């Protein structure tokens, strides 16, 4: 049981300090999770802390390969409405 941080990660380092098992390290292109140390915060927190602080949607996957912060979860904008929202912002 371990989360995975994928290439969408921007190396902001926010996840390193909140990991209770010190399972996250800096990689060349994105943060890396030591699967032997990662517990997905089970027993410590209700949700994986790395995903709770991560500012990038879809950057962290749970042990089943699903994005913990799926598209729209951080912005509150459903994916099907994102293009319209971006166009509205650009028009301002």
C-alpha cells in the first residue's frame, strides 16, 4: 500500500514535510515515494497528507492507481466546464 507521485508533480516540496512516515524524497523530475515506507497515512490521518497539501490535480495516485485529487477537485470547477472558465478568465 503506497501512493505514487507522477510526472504532473512540479517539485513544490510541500508534501515532504507533511509525510508522517518520511516516505517522500526529491527525484530528478518529480517527488518519489518509497513504497516500503508509505502507509497512505493509515493510522495517522484520515487522508494521505501529501495529497491533502498537493496543489496539482492528478499528481498523486492511490495504491489502486486512481488520482487522489482528480480533475476539478482543487478548483471546484468540473472538468467539463474548465474550458469555458478559462476562456472567461482570459476575456477579462
